[in-house]
C-alpha cells in the first residue's frame, strides 16, 4: 500500500496500533483495486486463453501441449508483475472445474452441485429478508431455468407488497401459489440442465415469444448433430406493457425480439449472423412495415445486428412459447371493456362489419364512440352489413351526404353528374378552378349509396374507394392523419390520405399544413439549404494561430479515452494529449504546460463553442498571456476544419495498430503523432516538423541509408539554412493560399444565402 494510505487501515490490538503495509481485501475498494490489477496484468490474455475474477484464474485449452504453453505464458506474466501463486491452492490439468458457482467441463456449463444441494433443505422463508435471500440465490442461476421469471412471479409479488406495506412477516401473504412457486424453484434448480458453450464460428438461433404474461427467449446453436441450448431468458411484462391499447400482439412480439437480441443475448449475437424464429408472421416483414415512433426506435437498436426473421407456428415454437405463457398467481381476469374510456382514438377509417384491429386503436381520431368500437368487434354477425365503402368514424352516412351536398365544389360538379355528361367548352369557361380540376377525375368517380367516391386501382391494395372529402372536413382529417399520427412527412401523410379520401388540391393542402405545423418546425431538424460564402482560416507565420479540439477514442487500458488535439494553423504541426476528461481545468493545464511552455504563446487560440473552451478558466488564461480567443459558428464544425481533419487522420492511424496494442494506444500515441508531423503535408508541400524547427527530422531509415553531410563551415550552414527556411515559409504560404482559393472557388459554386428582411419571421436554433 502507498505510505499515505496506510494510516487508513490502522486497527488497535491489546499490544498496540498496527496498520497494513499490503492491501487487504477487507477495505472498501480492495477487491475492485485488485481486480483492476489483474485486468491490467492479463490484459490481452483475457477471454483468449483465460478467465480471471479476483484471485481465481481459469486457464482453458483444447490440447495438452497447448495447455502447457498457456500455463507458461500465464505464470510468466504473473512473475513479471511480481504476483505469486500458492501451489497448494492450484489445480492443474483438470477436465472439470468449479468456477464462480458453476461446474465447467467439456460438455458445457452447469450449476455447482455443492451450492445447489443446499437448496433441497432450504426452509420456507418467514421474513422478507429470508425470501429476498432465496430469490437472490436462485436468480444467480436463472439462465439455467426455463421460465424463471414466471415461476418466481408470485414470490416477487410478495416482496413488492411487503415493501409497500413495510411488513416484515410473510404469514398473511404466503398463499398456496407461493408455496407451489417456492417448491418448483427448488426442484427446477436441483435438476437444471447443462448449457452448451457458444461456438462463434457457427450461426446462432434465437427463439422469441410474447404473451399477456411475459416475454420468453431461448438462445441455441446447432453443434454437429445436436442442438445445444446456450441460455434461457424470460421476464414479466411491466404494467404499461400489459395495456392492450398501447401494446398490440405484434408490438409485444417485436418487444420480445428487441429485448432478447439487443439486451439479453447482445454479447453473443453482436458481430455474428443468426436466425430469429417467431410465431408472429408480421415480424417477417419488418423492413417494409409501417412502424410507429416506438417501433422505429426499437428497429434502430436492432439495425446493428445481422439476422433474419423466420416464421414458425406456435406449435413448433414450444420452448419460447412456454417461457412467455406461464400465468402469474393472483392475477384475475378482467372485463376487456372495463379499461376502455368513453372515447377511443382510432387511426383508420373503419369499415362497418369488419373486425377491429387493436394495434391500430392507439393512434388517430378521437371522435369514435365506445358503442361503435364494440359493434365492430362483434364482426359480421353482430351488425348489419352496410357495404365495403369506408366512412369517416363519428359521422353517419347521412351526415356525410349532407356535407357533400353543402360543398360548393361538389355542388357544381353534381349538376353535370346528374345530367350524366361533361360540361361543354362554353360551360367549362364559367366554372371555378377547383371544379375544372375535379372534372379531370370524371372517369374515376363513382356514386354509391348517395356518396361520391374516387375509385382507383393500386397494385398492392387492389381497388381503393376514396371518399370525395368536403372542404369542411379537411382540417379535421389533416389533423388526424398528421398531428395524431406522429407528425410524419409529406409522402407518408399523403399515402394515409389517399388510402381513404381525396379532394382537389390534396398535395398543396398537405404541404401547407406541414409547413405551418409548429411541432414539425421545432422538432424536425431541416437539412441546411442555405450555404453562406466560405472564408479561409489561415495564419501568416508559425505558432501565430493554434486550433484546439477534443476527440474520443476507445477506452485505453488505463481508462483514458479523451484526446486534446492542438494544431499550429500555419505549419500544420500537431500534438495530441490523452486526458482523463474534457474539463476546462484539464484543458488549461495541458495548453499551459505542454504547448505554451514548450512552443511559445500564440497570438490567437481557435476552438469550437464547447463549454470547456468557453469557460472562465480558458478566458483568464488567454487574458493573462494576451491571447486572442476566437470560435467557430455553432453547429458548423467546418469552422475548425484543421482539427476535425486531423481527428479523422488520427483515428485512421491508430486503427492500424496491432490488436494487442490497441488497448494501449496511449503508449503509442506520441509515435503516431510524430509520424504525422515528419510527413510532408499535402497543403504546404513540407513536413510540419521542418516548417516549425527548420530542419528535417532524422528518421530510422536515415540510419539505414546514411545522410549526406553538407558542409563543415557553421557560418555557411547557418546562412544556407536561414535562406532555405525563409523560402520554405514563403512557398508554404503561397501553396496554402492557392489550395484555399481552389477550395473556396469550388464551395462557393453552391452558395445560396437569401437576404433576410427586417420583421421577417425566422426559426432560431438554440
């Protein structure tokens, strides 16, 4: 232990005060510190040839010779670190070992018999603490138990009730269902199966299922002629997920798929190809399905996985089906109508006599009465068939006919429809523009049961009857298909409308509605259509202007992942400093100690508008040394293009490190940065190192090829060197200006910057 930490471990005895000189496991952070030590020691060997947990090291091999080689590597690594092992506590060349409560062998992973045997004699809990202890023990082995969450459901309910009422005794809540669950858990745990090892060279198989009781999943793999189960997973539905108005059958099945793939089995499936088996056929068409906002977010989480969804009937999906369908004790059946309010939102124009799809009830119009919903749920036998033409929910056919009769455009159109002829050219001249446009649809319009429809044929849906919508209903319909349907874009909104209704100027009205929708303007980030003229960001001499920025890499073995990049704008000379965080005080210390004190104080410091760079500490540092602070425009990283471009180069260079060195990138960062600085830059034509220091760096290859000696006269060398450096700076400046001019000329071809007048409304981006 460090000398300053030893007093913290002091303890008293009858013979005086003592303190530890080596770290004991009894101190608060002792185990975590020791685990970090073991992780750092075995860094590149973990999961490759061994597993390590505190002082337990499990070395695995396929052959005897390979095992000897791996043992030698592990012992050598321990010796290099100064760690010792006790021979009496070691076991070598074992075919089956006990590790962290598991029995590990060539056949697979099972429960430790010595641990599980204690469950047989486990007494019935009498307090909440005892029940929690039992559930905690069983939960450790839950991946071995099919349907664990459903079996343990009644016991978890008891714990939840006790925590709410603050009861310590279980006598009043210990029901026969609890006794059955307690005994079944004991029996299942003592006869748990042996799970197979995952073979990442072979495809995985995930079976998922969802029911009103919970979610279930099974991860398995075909290994030879045998299908081996890798892990079981199950959980109960949360209260919100049990509401069938919010979670339809298809949405629950998608939830089970997302939960199994992106959460429970993520470590197995990420980077591997696998097949998902489900008894819900719509999941096979996820890529083309129209999904809501929640489902879209779930699909975004699944997009990083490489999988194919296949349909398998419920009778063939028995494993996952059983995990999800075990009922919970104490849950009574309720009237399906008891949770319904007087008004239910409906996202479709429902046909009378057709069954109601519960997964469409969650969105849409709020004008459909409960009696209409119940009537439709009765099916063809419950209501009288009224045809196959859609009607707006909340309005009767007679009301819609009245709306059409009172519509001015449809009134003029109906005059000629009743005459069963189109207007003559003379009559057409006196008609309004909307009527003329409607007359172009003459061949598609039909009248049925007193209502006018536009009938079109679509490849996917066949014949579609579009109600000719009266003007008085436009706002209501637009609000329902846009505002109440997730504020979707123009094409999706038009598609929702054209599946149901039609009116002259539909596209124009949709565009106008969306362009005036406040929520769309505020929440949907528009693509920047305005391109302002580009200006060059340049310097006239070395170390005049420096640009700074942070980039984030993968966490290194020492925990650092942030890198502060500092670039001299003129020479392109760059330094990168790994940091523990991006705080302002960290930034100020590095700028002062690593740049100002080594390369000099610049005249100008350029950065983005990050809080660390705009902090009071940086402002005081610049004020103290007389440095001018400049910043980029918000949301325009191009204003700090040199640092942004170097960040990408740095990522590319570090990506070339061997796998065993990538976790130690902080050690190799100076070498990578030096390699960049000694290489000629495409903008200046010179290496950043030469433009800053005036000499070319001596590289290892120069030792191999030898270097030419110019002159022995120091004065001649100084004169030549001064003139050469002067010319290099002039040429570098000319090259930089030329490159900047070419870039500006190219980018300014796309300039579009309309003038903004006084009093004009604009959207301010915060």
